[in-house]
């Protein structure tokens, strides 16, 4: 079971999530705003954080940035708005999922379970110091350290961006459907708006810079990772 830090200035929202979380055997720590969240995380820790965006004292985005300086703990962002800008901003600073209010508490619990399963190191993880070179040496990927270099400079990626990129590399030259990517990378059958995948692809291409054409869009299907720079 997990320790969940619930961050929301609305008492009813915190109580609702707590009710479902404790029913499933999880322990809960509550925070009323971003400043409180940072303080509670430092003192009590957490396995996963569920955090609202719009809060007094310190908003969710700012709190997430501060927490990311301390830890890669999974973070699910809650918001009453579903604008693409908010989602991109959240994913770029390192959140793992984005849920629009009003939401189903049962669905939220499923998302928490899926994220935590993905966060656990698998027994078939990459061998020690496995490094892959792509794009004629322009992109270097260290799977074990979860580090990516572009033209010799380290690229900073969010945890989910790493997961998506590594998955696509391991399935190079394979046509990956949207459903398969959502199921295998996010760990569940995605609920509702699958633009989350498109948003992450957009962010990943931005991180790859001039090598963004490594990710090919297959219209009506999904995406394919293709190293066009690879020598035949």
C-alpha cells in the first residue's frame, strides 16, 4: 500500500480522496496549499502526491517545481481547467498525470495504482550501464542512469517523458498504436482525453531538438521511432 499526500485547499476534495484511498488500504497525509505540501513532504514523505493547481499561498505548479528539486516522487495534478497549456506546463515540470475536475475517485485510484506499478523497478530492467547511441551519435541514452544527451549536452526530461522515450527506443521501427502506448507506458486503458499522449510527444520532440524526426507520426494509427541517421 502507498502513502498518498493529498494537496487541495478544498476540504471536501481532500475528504473524498481520503475516503477512497483509506478504503483501499492506503495511508494519507493532507496539505491545504503548496507551501504546506512542501513542508509535509519534507517531514512525512510520500509515495505519490495528488495536488491541485489553483491554491492560495503557493500554486500547484510552483509547489511541483520545488518538490522536483527534492525528489522524483510521482505527482498527479488536479485542475478545474483542461486547457492544453496547463497540461503541457504540468508535464514539462515533471508531473506524471493530469486529472480534470470533476473526476471519479475510483478512476483516480486506478491511475494511482497504475503509476505506482510503473514506478517500481522491474526484474527485467536493463543491464548495468547499458548505453545506446542514436542519430549517428547525436543522441546518447543511458538506460540505467536515465540520462539522455543531445550533441553532448544532457537533456532534462520529466519521468513520464523518459518512460515514453525509452519505450519507443526499445520498440524501434515498430508501428505503435495510440492504445498500445497509453496502455504500456501509462499502465492503464486511458480514460477520456488521449491528447495526453500527443502532448507528451510534442514535449519529447521539443527535447530532441533537431533530431525530432526520430519520432514519426503514423496518421490514423500512432507513432513509430525510426533512426533515419542509422547506417545501413
